[in-house]
C-alpha cells in the first residue's frame, strides 16, 4: 500500500485557527492540501473544502477524523459526513467539498479547539477470493458509548483493506484442512468439534486455530503468516508459542480492530451489525429481559436450534448478512482474534495489533449461550489461549493482493 495523504484543518462553530500538516510522501502518493472549513450561518452544518492530487489514481477513498482537543486525539465518534468529496469514489481535483452535520454527531457542544483530519487513501484491493468478502480500507469509530458501556471506549481507527471469510469456519472446512495438516507434520491440542458439517467448528484453542490458518495457507500454496522466529523462517506448526507474524501473507486471525470494523458492516455507533435492537430473527443467542434492546418475542435459547443437546449452534449463514456480506458476526459462536486482551488507547490509531504480551487472547461476537450484551459489535473479552470451549470458533482473513 502506498502512503496515505493526510491534511489537518480546523475552523468552525467552535472556530479555531487553521492548522495543517502533511505526511512525507513519495511521488505516487495522494496529497491533500489547502484544507479550509466554515460553519454555515444559522446552522450546525460545517463545510470542509480541500484540494486533492494523485498522479496515478482515478478514484480514492476519503475519510475524516475529528478532534475536539486541538489535535491531541481524534476520537469524536463522528460519522455524519456527506458530499462528493467524501467516500470511496472521490476523484482528484481542486475545491473538493465535504459537509459535516455537527448537530447529528455533537449537538449541544461548543469549542475553539476542533480539528479535522482529511485522509485520502489510494490503495486498491482486487476482488475477494472465493468465500471471502472485501473489507474496505478507511476510518471507523471503534468502541461503544451507548448505555454506559465502559469496556470499549470510542476512538478512531484507520484500518487497511483486507479480506475476511464470509462465514465462520465450518466443521467440514476445519476437518479438510486439519486432516491434511496432520499428514504434513502439524500437531494440535484439539481435534475440533461441530454439531454438523455446516455448523461452526468449536472447542478449538487459540493455538489450534493459528496453526490451522498456517496449514490452510500451505495447503493452498500460499506463504503462511505465522512463525516461531523473528526472522520469519520457521513456520509455526506445533506447540504453544506466541508467534511472529508476516502481516502481508497467508491466512491469519483478524486483529480486534479488523474484526470490529468488519462486524459493523459500514454502520457507525450501533450496538449490533444491523442496528440497536436484537431478536432471534437476527441471531442465535440466549434472549432474556435484562436488556431493554433485546426485543425478541421468545426468550431463552434460540427455539430453532435448542434440541436438548448442547451446543445449540446453527448452520453458518442462517441469518442475514451485514453490510459487508458477512454472516454470524453476532451470535452462534464467539470468534478468536489475534490480540492479547488489554486496554485501548484513546487517540487515533492505524492498524493496531494490541498489546505486546498478555495472558488472555481476545474473542468477539457473542454465542448461542450468550445474552444480547455479548452480541454487541463492541463487546470484548479475553480467554486463555490454550483452552477450547463449545461456544468459541473463528474465521480467518487474508491481506490484500491475494489471488
């Protein structure tokens, strides 16, 4: 990916002096310049103008981050942007325009320290491989400020484009790769369980699924992602280690930020991948009356999958996909992620990969035996990486540029 052109500007409601900075860039990188902004008289609409140059791209993705503390952090959960200068198909040119509806995102506030960051990304990602969906590059608001939820503070994250499995890894796919892997010298702690061939695999540890991702890569002739040495020469095939990662090759687990961006499906500030309420028509989870936003007319385990024999998983893809074409991003089984569990930073982050060490690995997404709160897109938890449970599975991702 080429460098991302960036420019900061401020001046609005909240009028602050114009402020600008450019990243170092090579000749082919996008350049954003001459950013200026003004509030429309008598309204809470802010017009942001800028110039955009790119020598080798016809269309770029333009996003905006907003700071309310003079640029110390860009963590205002702002998403109400519009205009021909914003979004995934912006053409280079002068006097590009973006309009921010500050009333929708920040009503009742006044500040002289607002700053804008305009970001133009010219990276391109080929069509997704079979069975995977493209998750586009760009900014999103990670975390949740609804209902006093304090475990995932809202902050702005820029994520590079990647591919993700549309479905949870099924027992059938797990078995296919697992059997090949064992024949190639791989070793696993768990053979994996599943209620049916089309149900998600579960009872697999974090170490199991990381090695499985390597085996899937090798089986398909790809360069694996995980290694036991810093030089990335010894492929991770056995034992329990915290592996080194080649982030530009092979199947791997999503980072926590990648997972949440994918789960939201392009929506911002919602509890779930589809909106703010949940019912059994949307996900396989345990419904109860504790959460006001759980409005399912049936309570308890999902009636369609409660057959008296746990786990009550459902076949993958039994519910509607989110905005990125991904299924079961809420409910069915939780999903292992790459990161060690730890505290978020509050400022703007780019492709964060979590703490350098820890005792628990993150899992996300909710499960067949979890309540509505666990199904929130921002819900985060951690578990020992050497354990496998019947409500934790996974899906894998690929970096861009893969066939």
